[in-house]
């Protein structure tokens, strides 16, 4: 399990932030193409627009979700998350930010 100081370090890790930023863009595009009948679709579209307008700023927030969701792991395990795992966390975070 990562310590709080280690988790804080991950919040500022440039590689993790870059990965999350790319995932934020992918999530926003996926929201754009989802069915209009998706629960909270209108709010999700507002989020998608915001994320696409400023992926840098929003990734700063979403990286907190990704790190927090994996706080029970070690730093090495968090750094070893696959792209699919990071993407899954970013996708899940959308419901928090709407």
C-alpha cells in the first residue's frame, strides 16, 4: 500500500498525468457518441465539452480520482497500471464530475 506521501508524489507524476489526460479525451469522445438515452446523457455531454475544451485542467482533477481509486496498491503497481485500467478509472470518474 502506498503511503500518503507516495500518493501525493503520484498526483504530480508527469507520465501518469499525461496518460490520464489522453484518457480524459477518449472518455469525452466516447460520451459524445453514446446513446441519447444513456442515464444523465445531457450532463455527460456538458462534461465531455468541458473535458475537450480543457483536457489539461480537467486531467489535474481526474488524476486524483485515479490515484485515490488505486490507493491500496503500491507505487510500483500504480505505475504499472495498463492503459485499459487507467481508461476504465477515467471512464468511471465521469459520473463523479457531472
